[in-house]
């Protein structure tokens, strides 16, 4: 049971890493060409699903990127708080005040 849980967790981590690294996949409607296929002249043109790019976003890619961005911003805020605290401590340290 524990082995199965570890395998599932490892699979989820690999999937999340692949979604973060490769957020787009080929469009299913146009097979990644970006063009409609059709039997007459009016049916040709850019694919309506992907807008002619040939790519669509994978399931979970937005969530993965937003999660990473929020974690990074929280870490940056914590580093800034630490720098501000250190600067305040240096400015108000008793030895510094005696030297003035």
C-alpha cells in the first residue's frame, strides 16, 4: 500500500514537472497545423479552436504556473522583509549611535 502511494506521488510530481516545462500541446482539431481542413473553399482558414497557432494549453498548466509564481513571490517577500529588518537593526544599533 505504501509502495503504491509512493509510486502515485512520484507520478504526480513527474506530471506536474512536465506540465510546467511543456504547457502547450498540439491542437486536437487541426492536429497542430493551425489550419482547418475542409472539402470546399469556405472551410479553409485558421483553426477556430487554437486561433491558427496549432497549440492549446494542457490541463493543469495554468495552475502549475500560478502555484510556482505564488511560491516564488512569497519567498521574495520574505527575503525583502529580512533585508529591511537587517537594515533597521544596523541603523538603530547602540554602537552605531555612539559613533555619531
